[in-house]
């Protein structure tokens, strides 16, 4: 939006210049005026300063002068107001941009979203609804302007540049989501991000299925392939519609009390070293441990005597409020 508006300024100047040429030429042809006199008549007519004409006007000249005043005055003032408005907006954007940079500096354990296309916009909307802190990096001015108008923390920049990811707080972020339109762009972003922060969790998308392994190999923790996800969902909706509906309700419904949450076990967790039965998750929080992820292995329906270890990821299902107390 910003780029589109600024691109009109040269066009307006060209139109104004063309109109001046037409006006000057008109006086020369109609009144046989000298070039300098024609310019003078054009300027005093458009500016409406009220000076008298320096040569007598014929009826045709009077009619042409009316055209000069009406057309020139309208375009001149429109261009002046438009340019002034654009300059003020740019000033405001710079002030707001500095404020946003300060707010980004305060973020910690946040999410970085690279790309504000259709998928990026949907991800941002969901995270915002869940009140999760995030920063968007978008290099296309129109998409940047849309994110800015919504009120998101957004940077107009190229995420493949190391300095940009530093400004976005990659050292303090917990997750980076790269949703750029091409696999090559996502590859460079993943490489740069992994080089800057070896611990950050990176999610990216692969447009081509053949690039999924490459993205995982260079440092992505998870690769989303939209075409495969869409086809799988369609097939599951046909074969297991009730299961799909249940998953949607649990993961997406805002009204349902039931929810799925993750709990990462650290060396300071009170659950460390206890079995699932001893943890009290079911008794105290009325929640169920659906699965445990350990060393990249996912254990579904773990036995109650399974000991909880450092680094385990517990997947819980239960009441939203109770799960928030656990996680």
C-alpha cells in the first residue's frame, strides 16, 4: 500500500508537467504569444494570483484560459495535497516503526514468522488469538502494510540477512516459522536462523515434496508440505470424518473446555523422576497423558509406571484451565 501510494507521485508530476506543456502550447498557438509570455500566463492562471494578462485575449483565448484555470488548479492542488499527505504518513510510519523496534527488543521466548502471505497471515491470526508474542518479517511492502494496519509487530526486511534476524530477536526467540513462497528462500532462511541460534525450533514449509529432506537436513525441525496435508485431510475426512471433527474441536474450538497441550520436562520440573501415576496429573488436574515424546520417539498411551525423564515432552488432554496450571 505504501509503495503503491508513493508510485503515484511521479505519475502526478508527469501529468502536471504534460498539462503545463499543453497550456503553454495553447497560448502560443491561439494567441501567437511569446514562449516566456505563454509560461507567465499559464502560471498566473493556475495559481490564481490575480495579475492581469500581459497580452489581450481573444474569445478563444478567454475560453482556453478558463480551461487552464479549472484543469490546472484541480490537478495542482490534488498533487500538492497528495504529496504532503504521503510525506506526513511516511513520518508517522517511521515514528511507529521505531516504537515497534523498541517493543520487539523487549520480547523474549517469542515466535518469529517469516512471510506474511496467506499462510503467514493465518498463523499470525491464530497466534494473536491465543495471545502469543510474535514478530513478522515481510519484504513485500503491500503485505507489510497489511500486517502493520492490523497492529502486528512487523519488520519490512529480508529474513535471509543475518542482521535482520538479530533485530527480530532470534537469540531470544523459541520458534521460527518460515513461510516464504519458494523453497530456495525458505532454505536460506533456515540456514541463517540455525547458524544464529542452534537451539531454536524451526518450522518451515516445502512447496515441493522432494525438498522436504533437504530442509530437514540443513536444520529445520519440522517441514510442512501443504499439498500433502490437504490431501491427507481430504482422505481422512472421507474415511474417518468423526475423528477429524473431534481433532478440530479439541485443537481449534474456542468454546470447548477440552484442549490438547504440550509440557516439556526440564531438570527443574517437579515431575522429574516420578512415574505418570505418581505425577498426580490425572488426580490433581483431571488430565490424561496421551503420549510421551522421548528421543524423537513418540510413545502413545504410555503405561502409568513410566518414569518421566529430563527432556520428555508430555502431550496432555484435559480441561483448558487445568492444563494451563500444569504447563
